[in-house]
């Protein structure tokens, strides 16, 4: 049983609000600990929407970056995953994850705040954005893995898909409001200064996370078997056909995704002629797609199975990118851009709520850090080359060629993934095969899901 925590006036107000909307007593949001985590994700995601637009717009419009430079910026954000994921996993299995998560939020705040400071001092350039991108990637590598493990300390295994769907709903809610807010901020104060708002929201998120209380049993060891522990994590993943298949499939999707992402904003601003504010408004379609997928994703996954639901995400994303690559440079093209963002929102949620749940469901608690980091390392190895391919195609062939590479590639990937029995046949979350001490992992049914009444 997780430790209970006295609720604040704000918490009691939220409880009354949940009563008004008739949220079931057993809903995850009824639990104070999970609700704090969910609120932090919502606020952090809202700030993240500002960075999602403001950072590449700073490069594309203020610094006049070329497609190759945009690809390099994305590659710098991805490089830390390749460099640090595996050792970070070993380290995370030996330390408390929540403090790492909190420090990561604060570090992100400092990193994004440095961009407007650099612009104000007159020395902002692409090298500085490369540095910021590398720092952001480093935090996502370490603290991002910690945040995924924290969820398993709050929610039992049998409710992981539901929890990931609710987390996606928090992110998608931010994606609905965030782009419009980001576009207005960018128009009002410029892209670099808009990042200061993200920094403030990240600090608020860190403060909320300090109120999340979990019980965690560490398995530190004597620290002398670092390489053995690292190899054990890799061996665990290698020994699970489902994890290997997931890594190959989602890694392929990441390559095509990054190829599209590095040229998407350039296509919108330089081919379709959209302003920064119009790009921000278009991204509301992304939020709408993620809201829809988050609301129905758990039910779709339960109906057709986590494996088929994940594969459908590849197909949906591929359709979106394929439509955009042939979009005309007129009002229909703008509509196609919004459609692509909507399809990406749906597809990405279908992919990740199932991908994260499947890999966590089969992993014993003491191996969660190493499994998470190994899987993130594997799926992001193709992402860097994907970003560079997209940038090269965008600069030396055309922006449409990069989008075609992403769209056709994702459609072919969906067809190939359907041939992988280890994914296609998964109709429900599997169980951990070996009974081991689960450390801080919440046991099924361990979460108190009754309404919090000040206890």
C-alpha cells in the first residue's frame, strides 16, 4: 500500500470537481499521489509545447537555419540517448528515481531559459542551440527514464495502459491549448523569449513533484559490478522476443518520424507560407489527435490488443506524412498540414501507450531502469540517422522528398510489423514470467483508489 498524504485545500477542491463530473470512485485520478504526478505532467507538457515550436522557429526564422542545420539540431538532441542510455540505466537501478526526475525538470528550465538570455546578450547562434539541444537530450535520457519508472511505483502493472493513456491525455490537453498560446507568445515577444515561459512552467512542475510520495527499496550493491549489471540489462532485453521485436519496430518508426520532424516546420513556413502564429494554431490539430487517441486508446487496445493497436499507429502516421508530401501550396495544403499533425497525434499515442505498457509489464522491478534505458537506446539509434537523412533530402532534393521518405517508410513498416508474431499476437498485457523481489514496483491492487478524504 502506498503511503497516504494529507490533502491540501487545492486537492479537496479537485475532489469536489471530480465529484461534479461524476468520475468513478476507482478512477486513477481519484488517488492523490497519481493525481499530483498527472498534474505535473500536464503543466510540464504545456511548457513543452512552447519549446516544441519556439526552439525550431528560433533556428528557422531568427537564425535562418538550413535543412541540414535543422537535422543536425535534432541529431544533437538525440545523441545523448545513444551515448548515455545504457550507463544511465545501471545507475538508475541503484538510486531513487523521483529526485532524479525533479532535478531533471529544474535542469530543463535552466536550459530553455538560457536561449532568451543568449539572445538578449547578442551571442545566440546555432552552436548555442546545438548545446541546448544536447543538454535537453541528456536530461530526457536520464530523467525521462526515471519518470517512466516513477509511474510504475505509483500504478500497479495491471493498470499501466490506463495510466499511460491518462498521461497521454494530460499531454494532449496541453497540445490543444499549448500551440495557440505558444503562437501568441511568439508573435508578442518572439520565439526566444517565449521559452522563458516554458522555464517557469517547468519549475512549477518540479515543485508539484516534490509533493509526490512513493516508497522505494533500492538494490544498490557495492557498485563494483557496473559492466556486469549493464550486460545483465542488455541480456534481459535480448532474451525477450517481444522486447526485441518492439525495439526493431519502434526504432524504425523513430527513423521516419525524425526525418519528417526536421522538415515539417520548414515545409509549413517556406512552402505553405505560414507565419509562426499560424504554425502554432495548426498544431492545435496535433492536440486534437492526441486527445482523441488518449480518450479511446485504452479501449481500442483492450478490444484489438496492445500489439495490433501499436501497429495501427505506424499506419496512421504513415498516411499523414504521405498526404503532406503531395499537398499543394494553397489553402488545401494548409488543411493537409493540420491533417498530418492530427494523424500524427493519434498514431503516436497508439504507439507509445502500448509500447511503454508492454515493456514495463514483462520486466521485474530491479531491472526496470536497465530495461527502460536499453529500450530507449535501441529505438533511438535509428532516430539520429533519420534526422540527418531528412535534413539531407530536404536540402539536396526537396522538402517533399523528406516527407515522402517518412510517409512511405512508415506504411511499409506497418506491413512488416504485422509479420512479427511477437507483436501481432499480443492481445493483452503479459505477466512477469519470473517471480523476483520487485523492489519499489507496485503490486497489482496495491494502489488505494478510493477517494482521498484528507487522510
